[in-house]
C-alpha cells in the first residue's frame, strides 16, 4: 500500500501516532509494551527520518531505534498535559461521587440494587457538586482522613463501571 503525504501531513500523522502510542504504552513496564503500536510508530518515524524530517525524528545507533526529538516532544507535551489534567479531575470527581452515593445507599449491594436511572441521576448531581468544588478551590478542598474502620473506604475495584 502506498500513501502520498506532504511533509506537513506526515508530521501531523506522526504526532497523532506518537500520542496514541503514548496513551497505550506509557504506563506499561518496558517488557509489557504492546509491540504492534511501538512498531507502527517506528514505521512512521523511520519514514519521516528518510524524508529528512530530522527536526522531529532522531535515530539512536546504539538502540537501533528512531525517537521523537525534543522539539517534537515539546510540541506534544501540551496535549499530554491537557489530557492528564482532564482525566485526573474527571476520574476524581466521578469516584468521589460514586463513593458518596454507595455510602449513602448502605453499601455496594444496595447501590447496585437502585434503579439504573436513579443511580445515574444521583451520580450526575453529586458530580456537579464536586465539579463546582474543584473549580472553586481545586485541590485545596481535598483531604484524606485516616480511619480504622474497615468499611469506611471503597477500593477502586469495588466501584461500578
């Protein structure tokens, strides 16, 4: 298969693939990387290097691999930072809301037995509360309180998806 791209289009595609590979593999240990995504990125990095896009791609002879340059990483970092920030707040708000609703219902079993629409309504209302709190004061409102009670906390794995 042949695809004809301008240098600008290849750079954009490479940025998208690098971001996708980052999303998929950045949290994995080196021995658990999903190779098909790493390989796809290497194909595009190699092609970009071949056509002279040395401002975005470099080759490491010792590792026999292509890598994004610092310039390219600097271009991608704002996207990663924005994603991380949004993901952090979204997950925090949702999990705090779920925790509260489960506690108010009397536990996970009681929560799951609630009508699906009622659970969703309660979740949206509680999320709105935490979202407003996050907007108003950010992390300053977040406090962890130690407790000896075993049923005081819910593990992430206890949270319904």
